[in-house]
């Protein structure tokens, strides 16, 4: 069975489904690729709610050269730096290098090389006496996820990408289901349905991917976050407390992200097994879970616990639901077995981090017929799809 379209095809009608970081980076790199010719290639991004309306607008925005999966993270970390240098990301979307560490307040990690590493003095907003383990991580940076995603969308538009609001009701195939033909889209305003011709479709709808491609084993888990104003400058150090590392409750975890605008983003409480709502517009925070999160913050920082709360929010992180598959392995990314159909979803907590390399790889698959910037063989969707 043919799995890819001739990369030298004369005319291309490329449709991206999903306006999060993955979709917007795909739009950016597709419209930046040397083979892109706006006289021959049309690129349309379809979004059901709004750009960065889901986790791409509510995530932490952490970037780590050490992140998962290893086949994507280092290359994507470098691409983030290149994008920031090219488009003034420091000013436009809050790109900056930071420090980071894994931490534990419950026990010492005596066999770890960093068993006796002290908390740095500039992390003076945390109670050092509560820390029993502080392990510095490798090269780390951050962006403001909403600003990053929306700016990539704007740049894509200036390069000829069309953005369309609407819900994809179906992807339509050839008579033998071997090739994509079109996408049916319901207009947000008048509920009318129209059909767009497609030679290539990229499904990047995050946790809503299964609504569009039922065969895809992609779901979502609801995570909560709080943004506070501490009223003073906070050193740029990201702290991670894995489940069981903040207190005895194995369900509790905590992540603290100081931002360049002097606010602090904090996350940690996750609800598992909840029904996915119709769209990102229908995702709302649970005040109880946000209070639990703030209680956890109080264990390590009374300053942050007493800070003014600016935002309480929640989002569904896109998860690959495949039995016995390592959750740290990453998304499903690649050809699907249907000519012209690419899947790019399930990035979990590393969607912002790995969106640039995902977008670049998508552009290579479309125009060159294969991924060349990363070895994505272990992310191949075809082993998990029955289209």
C-alpha cells in the first residue's frame, strides 16, 4: 500500500487540523520550507475553538535539552533557540535560558551523585530547610506558550497560510480508503458545512484527535495550574517535585516556573479518566484541585502560597493510550498508511518543547517524502492504527 504522496506533485492542498503549538509549528515550517511555492501550494489550518485555546495556551512552557523523547527533544531545543534568535523570541514570547532541578522534600536520595547538593542561594523564595534532595538538570529554557504559539501562527499567516475557524466533521478518502481526498468542515458561525479539497492532511488536534481520526489511540488527562504575582522578582529556577516527592501522597506533584514578567506559573494536580469535553472552550478549572495545588506550594514556599492569584486554569494534555507503551516515549508522529495522511499528536507535557521539531519533520514528510531532521521510527503511528 502506498503510504506517501509524490513529494514532487505539481499542486498541493495541505490541511492542518488543530491550532495548538503542533499545528502552528507545522504551518510555520511548511510555509518556510525551500520547496514551498504559494502559487502551487495552499496551506489551510483549521481550528475548532481558537488558536492556543487548549494546553498550548495554558502549559508551563518549559524547554529542556534533556526532555522526552530523546529522538525529538535535543533537536527541538536547538530549534527553539534558532526561532527565538530569528524572531526576537526573548521580547516576543518570553524566551530565556533558566536553571532547573528535580527536588524532593520527603527523603534523601543517598545513592544519587547530587545527594548532598544544596539549594542555590538565589532560590531565596523557597524554604531550603524543607529540601532533602536537589538535583540540577541540564540545559533548560522557557517560553510563554500562548505567546509562542500565537506568534508562530501570525508568522505563518504572513507566509501565506490561511486560518479557518470550524469543526472538522469528517476526513474523506478515495473509494478504496487508500488516499485522502478532502475535509468536511462545519462553520462556527452559521453551522453550514463545506468541503475542502486535500492532497495532504496533518492531524494535530491534541486530545481531540480521536474525534477526527477514531482509529488513533489518543486521549487526554486534565491538569490544573495557577499563575500568581509574588510582588517581587523571583530567580529564574524551575523546580520539579515528582509524585510522592512533595508529601506522602503519591498523587501529589508540583512544578514551579518563575516567568520573565515576574509572575510564577505552578502546576501539579491531574485528574485521570475524565470524559473529554466537546472543545477546549468547555474546559474549566476545579477550585478544589487548585486549592490542593496551592497547599502543596505552601510546603516549599510560604511566599508563593501567600501571593496574589491571577489565574486558575485547566487543560487536557494529549496522551498516547497504548497498553505497555512507555508514556515517556512521546507522540505518534509520521505517516499513517493512508496516502497523504500524517498523524502528529500525543505529545503529553512536552508539546511546547517538541513542537518546532515536529513541525519541521512534518514539512519534510510533505515536501521530501521522509523525515530527515529526526529519527522518528519509534514514533511510527502505523503499528497502532487500523485504518
